[in-house]
């Protein structure tokens, strides 16, 4: 296991520090801005009716970006784990996200409360991950089909899944919750309680993934497999079992991400996951393909850049184009990503 | 079941346009092993370059020139950061760049030129080409089972001649020393490098040639339909991949056969679905047919990666 840790303790904690730092930044911004709000609520209201100032817009977009980044991290951490352990760029991961929203929507339609529906979606997502690995991916590994060929298989799976989801959900937009969101004002920014709960769920879930990878036996085995499958196998780790568990985790995390995304955007449809697929790829590539914390750091960067850029762009509908441009630039100057090690790049 | 619909789609300009784009992808993937996941982006660049030039008052020839130059620049822009990296980086960058083109094209920002998300209508750019048509006067002409307007006959003639020229180009280059170097790059980059060849430069040349063919396909497609950014999303790229892998990568006729079979099957499934599943709502038929495309792609890779015409030894895919 030394192998996975040879970067040294300082480098190992670096991603954790970044995550902690960004969380603290959010907290600091909210606390600092909340103080004057309570002191002079009148002033805030006046500023609001005046249409909001430049700082106001910037901070609000920063907060939106962090929220979106956290959601994106939750959705894309599975993509990164699968890449790390199997070398597969899974193009069907967007449909995993949509599947979560669709399963939750089906449960809500059947009369379940939203919390129960979310739990159902997570379980269904995990089951879909298990099923996929059992029926498809483990068979492909057994047949020694190269990761690049598996990638094209995942494209086929994505094409099939998105259209089956469309047949299932219909082409119209669906809503998980019909309640109208109240928004709390904290000085220059406002945020709804639903979004705050979503953020908390994201942080807890991502923390759990981090704990799993860093502190548990199975998590260490997972990192060992991603470092060197042959060596891991030689030390007695059951590589296929680890990969199976990664698929289950990836499916449930993507489903949870899908549910939270549907709540955050207040709407969902059959292509909700497909729309963010490239953002997820941008996030994991930016953070460092296959690096366990790369997805988190990359997602926060992608979320913040996408939302904050709308302040400066000529038209806000270019925000995802900016992310795509950023991805290309990253590969130009630092192809291994922000956290990746240089040797990973061929 | 209408057999005529299937025959019509086989000869249609759309099929010719996709065959051209698939031949372009064959240069990338079949010959050189490059995982270009943004072929629809090349098509979109091509049709924008062509249609915008004409709608702004340029001539048709200038439009074609600009569309090809656009594809060359796009290939340079994509290849520059990624051709030195592992294959999957090229895949992610090409898909991202193609998406970027689509997002900028459909944005309100350049609406004056690109027409925003509604794109450009046919009457803004089709005129000069249709005026060149030798089939006058303009009317519907029936030949055997095919009944088209003369402008479509003219487009089909040009489209399939372009496909034939592209296939001949592939056939010739494939046999040339240049083509052998590309196949060497596909099989073993390091071996080619050790012979003193610049792998980077050869990959770039393949990317440019295939991209220009994609742009040409885009121009033909735009003439058969219109310039619509959202019909050139990444799913369109995946279709082109399915066509190439279906017909057989690294073969001369594979991409053409793939395009013909793809569209014929697509129409066939759309016609068959309501007969087999009478409960299916009309708006569910197209997604069902497209779901079959995805399943077909999976089965192809798993059971017959060389496609119909291909040679299994040529398709190792270990990039």
C-alpha cells in the first residue's frame, strides 16, 4: 500500500486542504455578508429594489457556482473512480445521473415523499451499477477488450439509455417537488433552504467517499487497484470485487447527484445528465484523470467558472462553451490535470 | 411498410453527406487510429463557413474555400494540444471542441451571422448552388421508384460524385507510402518514430484531411436540410462512428456501406416499430429506433469490431 502513498503526506493532504479551503470560503462569504444584513436590513432591501450592484451579482454567481460545483462533484466522482480502476472513460455516466432523477420522479409519482424517493433513487442507481458490471463490463474485461473499445461500448450504451429514458419519461420536463422555493437573503447573496440542504448532502456524501478512500481497508484496496491492478492482485486484493463495488458506488453517487441536480434546477428531463456529461469530463480531466480528489477540485473550478463567467460574457448562454475552452487550455499547459502526476500521461 | 421510403433514404443527400463524414473519420480512425469524437463539429464548421459566407454576400466558391479553411484551422487547434498525448485525451478534447462550436453557434452572441439556435434558413445560402443546376426547368422528376425535385437530383449528383472522389482519394492514399506511414502510426507509434518520421506531423495531416471531408459532408447536409447547430451535437458524431464501424474501418467502401445501411435500417425500424408494438405512441418511435442504434454499436464492438467489410487484424484499437 506504500505504493499509493508514495507522494508523501504533504502532497496527500493537498486536495483535502483545497476542499476544506473552498468550504471555508463559502462559509466565510455567507457569514461576513450575513452580518451587515441583520444590522441594516433596510439598506439591503433598497439595494435589491435598485436591481443589485456588481459585487452583489458576482458574489451570488460565486455561490451558485460553488453549489453547482458541489453537485457536479457528486455526479462526477463515480466517473473518476471508474476511470481510475478500469481505465474506462464512461460516456454513459450522464445517463446514470438522469436515471437517478427518473427513478426519484417515478417514486414521487407513485406517492412517496421526496426523501424516500431520493433513497429509492440511490438504491436503484447502485443496483444499475451492479447490474451493468455483472452483465456487461466484467464480461468485456474477461474477454480482454481494450479500454478504448470499452469506451465505444459505453457510447453505444449512452445512446441506447438516453433514448430508452426518453420513452420512459417522455420528452416533457418533469418536476420532483412542486413547492415554491423561498429564498433567504444573506446580505448580497440569497439562497433557498432546499439548496442549502443539497449542499450539506453533497458535502457529507463527498466526505464519506473521502473517508472511504483514505481510511477504510476497502478504500485503500480501491486506490491500490487504481495505482497498479496487477500488483494489487498479487497482494491478494480481489480486483474484480473492488471494481464491482466501485460500479455500485458510482451508480448510487450519480443517482444522488441526479436527484439533487433536479431539485437545484427545479426541473429535469431525459437529457438532464447528457447535458452535464461534458462538464463532468471537463471536471475530472481538469482535476486529474483518475485522481480520487481530482473530481472534487475540478468540479468546483468548473462550477465557479461557468457561473461567474456569466457576469463577464456577452451572452450568458456561452457559459458552457467557456468551460469547454478551459478544458482544452488545461490539456495544453498541464495535461495531467491540477492534481495528477505527470507519469499518467502517455 | 413502404419499401420506397427505404430506397429514397439510401440515395438521399443526407446519406451521401454522412458517407463523406464517415470517410473523413476513416482517415482519422481507420488509417491513423485517432479517436476523433468531434466529427459533427467539423461538419458544423463546414456548413457555417459555407452558409455564412454566402449569406453575407460572398460567392459559392469562396464559401467552399472558407469552409475548408475553417476545418483546417479547427484541426490545427484540436491537434496542437492533444496529438502528443494519449488517445483518450484527443477523444475528450475533440468532443469538447465540437460542443464548443455548437454552443457558440447556437448562442445569441453571434446571432447576426449564425442565426442563433434556429440556425440559417435554406433561402439564405442555397441560391448560388441551385442556380448552377443543369436540370432545367425546376420541377419534380420521376426516375424508376425515385421521385425528387430537380434541385435534389442536382444535389444528389454532386453529393455522390463527392463521395466517389473521397473514396478514390482514400483508396489511393491508403496504398501510398504516406498511407503506410499512417498505418504504422496506428499500429506502433514508437516504431515509426524510430524510423525518423514525425508522428505528430503525420497525425496532424490525417486530422486535417479527414476534417476537410467532414466539412464537405456538412455543406452537402446543409443543402439537403438547413444549418441547424442542434442537429450536429455529439450524438451525430456517435452515428458517424456507428456507420464507420458497421461498414468496416480502414476499408475503402466501408464508410459508404455503413452510411447506407445505417439510414436504411433507421427508416426500416421506424416503419416496423408500429407494426410490432401497436401501443407505441408516435413520438416514441424515433427514440426507439435510436436506442437500437446504440444497442447495435455495443453488439458490433463486442462481436464484430471489424464491421462488415473489415479485417480483424487491422482493428486493434490499442491507442
